[in-house]
């Protein structure tokens, strides 16, 4: 009665594993600013619940395994506004972006196959790869370059006959980098040369700052090579809804992914309904407002972090994360220190150590990820706590 | 740019793959009685939507990866009524029973490992096994025995060093068999002897007929060996909600499964809320009513099927399915025939060919599964269509 190697190999979520320390800090009366998880504090638009309430189904039946027709249509309209060219039949509704990634990987890679990631990367890519017995091969982006895309040579170094795809998020979780057209093209050209798939996680595409434009992989050719992963979690502050999208113009690939979709029957239908309400009743004005809110928060986090001596990072351009290298020996120990042994007037801050966002053992040891999901004043306070905390930690 | 073997190996859902034939029949003006899929026509209790509406969350946040505390508590109370002994911390809320099975298999088996199934079995077990590169080894239950549990010797024959678990549904989908205490014990004893896990899919436990009692695997020892898979889909006619449960008293196993749960963040929160409403506000009276409705339908299907000459089956005892062997050469061809070439007064019936519910190639060729999810009059009509259809098919 043994556990599987795939389970034993799996790390605990780097975003969640230190939560007991935060709970303990709260028990001891401290206030904790949570910048460790991408859970926005913004209200979910009431259009979500309103649509559910006014469209109660007598029988909450299975939907089509690819999703409710009205939701697939609503997403097709949405993607047309972004010139991504997805039609109804290219769109599969999934249980969060997570499931879209699992379907993509399942459809194109077998145990022992390799997937190229750009590290630091969204930590759960690793969990999905472990579950499916895939190996992540990492090219490394550097804090001092603002985590810009590594060169083609770096990709060449990790490529092998077993490589099946490149997966990346743009705008990036955890770094906040937004790739230029040239950078996205570098990935596409590499995939073309090697004849592998590109899985483009564009969940944060609305959140690009300072007038910078999101570049979708769908601006390139040949479209058959691309899988776009999407989610409403951040865009509409509806993380718990668990509605995502797997989208591809590659009809044969879509058919393969549909087999996995059919085996789990369908994605959550009530939340699918709510999402129809969001997509039909909210337009670019809503997401523009959201973007402005996050840009203000980005400004707040940038202003305060810039005051920390010895920090290495560049101004983040999108998503609602920033990764930074701190002048500490071990960022995980530093996070524990902030929660256990430090406070300013009874307040402390929690961030995510970045080691869990790397595939390469021992990397990211001085880095952290900050999710700027609170109001600017709270963010500023939290950053000041980090600043003073570094001094105290290093004097210890 | 190839697809994975795990995808290519996967069969299309036997429950859904013939749907285009049904759509075509409808296009040609036929009415189709759908007995092919376990989608009840009964209304979802309004307590589901009422609870969601009166508990609107300002921010639909991620829940704990194991589920909302109030839902885990409500399930703990529910399992206490069934004397299953699960406490709050043994219960993980999943996205349907499907995800509970995926977590169970992921946590205990690696690629190439084997899982024993009792065929015919719930077809999607095969899909999950393909996704995770596991092999199903089947012991065979026979229609002429009412699909009773095969002997211990049969289990011995398929056991190998690579066997990690037995998975079975009780009451059975697709056969309608309900295992006696002796039968469940036979599985438990075998697992004990071989030191493997037991995954007990008890989704239909409320639906046992003629006074027969459901026997949970949790009545046996040692409890650390057992994983119970559950779902609200059928119990509350809420298939689209996608709320299931992974439950085990084995704390180490629970911790392993939690890693997979964390990587997908959480199960759908709005439906979790609705399920709190169901569990808190409906008691045994509700499920008793549901059971009686299905028993009446079972009586209807049994009465009409008994009139078919050459049919092989026994009176089903639970769930809302019955599998039968028909006097036809190929049940899949027969189902297509009913949809394409047969009707009585413009009406025809759709059922699921049973070949897709077998792991052993070429098996189940004469069998079908009937889901008695319609009203008794509709079921009777559909059975008469099958009866006359057999004559017409064999005269063809």
C-alpha cells in the first residue's frame, strides 16, 4: 500500500505551504498583509450572480463537454474583440485555466516527455507536469533584466528529441514581465524550427501597463501550433468560479483534448452561466478600470520597493505580480522571519518565496514574488515592513 | 508536433459517441427517448440556488483546496448519518466524482501500474487510467448472474506485482447490481491479502431497491485502506454542479492527494455554496422520495424488458441503470439501427452499447446499458421500441 512516485515527487504549493506561519502570526495578534497569493480583493461584478439568479435551470444538467453553447459564443465574441480569431468550435470551457493546461499537456506529451518553461514560472505548471509524469526543462530569466525572455541559444541548450512544447505565461506570473512582439516571435520561431507546440497562458492579458500592448501568440503563424490558456479568475476577480478556456485552431488537437474533457463530463455549469453574464454585460470599460486599479498598485509597489537598498528588479509591466531579488541569504527563511519574529506596530507582511517557481534546484533562493492585490496604502505599508524586516533579518 | 499516445489510446466516450446519430434522427423528425446517459429529468431542489442567492460573496475567492469549511462540515454530518465515520479532516471537496477518482489514482499509482476493475465498469475509469498511463485489469461479471461479484479466484488471476488497487462502483453503474456484505468483504479481504488500496465509488448509495441496504466499504477494517468516492450529481439531480468528494481516514494518503488538489487551487465555489444548501436543508425524506421514484422506474424497465425474448439479465437492485444482453449480433450496430432506420409512430430510443464499458477487447458486444432516468410511461415506450427494434434488426 504505497503512494505513487508522482505524488511523492510533488512539492507542496510554494504559495500555500507557509500559510500555517501566517495563521500562527494572526493567533499571536499580528495583522498580516497577504501579498503571497493572487487573490484580488476587488469585488466580483454582480452581473455574475445576477445572471445565475435570472437563469435558474430546473435541472442542473451536464453541459456539452466543451461548455454551454451560449458561453462558447460569448467567448468567441470576446476573442474577436482581441483579434485572436477563435471561433465557437475552437473554444473549450474548462474548470479553471488549470484544467486547460492539464488537457493541453495530456494531449501532446507522454511520460518522460519534456516541456520547456521559462523560469521563474507559474508554480503549478510543475504540479501538472508531475501528475502527468512530464519533465520540465527550464530556460532562465533574470531579475536584473526585468525577467526578459532568454535568448534563442538558451532554448537550444535545453531542447531534446523529447521536447514537446514550450509553455509560458504572458503577461508573466510570477515576474510581471510583458513580452514584446519580438520576444513572442522568438518562442514561435523556435517552436517552428523544432516542430513543437506552443502553450500560451494569456490569463493576465488585460493587465498591461504604461500603454504597453499585450501580444498574443495568435498574432503569429501557423496557428495550428498554438494553444491558448485563458481564465476569468483574475480578469473578473472570480477565482473561485473555476472557469477557464482551452482554445486552439488545430482541429485535430481539439478533438484529442475533447476525449479528456468528455471523461470528466463537463465544467461547472452554474459558474458557466455566471460567466455568460459577465461576458455579455461587461465591456472593455470594465477591464480598463481594473487595469488602472492594478497600474496604481504597481506604481505603489514600485515606488516603495525602489527604496530598498540592495534589491534587484525592474519596473513590472503587467499581470499583478512582481518578482524581486532581495539582499537576504534565503528568502523562504526571510518570509518565516517576517511572520514569526517581526512586526511594525503589530503588523507584518506575507509574500511567496520564489524557489518553488523554479525547476532548477537551488534557484530563486534570494527572490520573492509579491502579488499586489491590495489597496495602494496597504501595499506601501507591506513594502515598508519588508524593507525594515530585511534590516532586522540581516542583523539577527 | 505529434499527439500523445495517451490521447490516441483513449476511446471516445461510449455514452456520447453515438450522439450524432441521435441528432440526425431528430433532424429527420423522430422523437428520441434518451436512456443512454445518466442525466435524470428530476428537478434540482431549489435549496441549491436559494442558498447561493442568499449567500452571495462579495469576492468569489478561492476556497481552501479541500473545500469550504461549511461544506466539509455538512458532509461530515451527512456521513455520520450513514455511519461512515468520516470527520471534517477526512473530507476533500472535488470537482465531481471524476476528480476524486483522478486524485485517488494519481496518489497511489505510477505509469505502468495496474488497477483491478470489475467489468462492465463505469466507462470513464478507463479515460482516467489512460490519462495517467495506468493499466486496467478486469475481472468479469456476467449478465446471467445479475452481474454479481466474481469469485476470489478471478481476482487472483489478474493480480500482479504491479497491482495498486481495486476500484468498483456499488451500487453499480452500469449494471444495477448492489453488492452484499459478503461481496464487499470479498474485495476488502483480497485487498488486505495483497496489501493494496480499495477505491469504492458509492455515488449511488441512496438508490437501493426492495429494502436492500447499501454496504459501504467503511463498514470494514482497516479503514486506512479505503478511499470513498462520492458525488451530489445523481443524489440531488445536480450533475452540472460538479461537486464530488474524496474521503479517506488515511491521513498520509489524504496529504498526498492534497498536493494534487492544491495544484488546481480549489473546486467550484459557487456550486460548493449551493451544496451546503442541499445538505443543510434536505434530509433522508428527500432521498427516500428519490429512491421511490427510481424504484418505480426500475419496475417499469424490468416489466417491459422481461417481455423481450432471448434477453439475458436479472432484476437490477440499485443505481438507476440496468445492463442486459440482447439477442443481437452487435449492440452498437443495433443502437445505430434504432436511430437511423427504425421508429414506432415517429419515436425511437437511444441506449448505450456496453462494449465501451469493458477493458477486454471484444467483450460486451451483445450488451447495452439502459439509464432509467425518464418517467415510467416513457421508459415503457422506449422498451417496447427496443423490443420491436430487435425483431426488425434481426430480420434485416
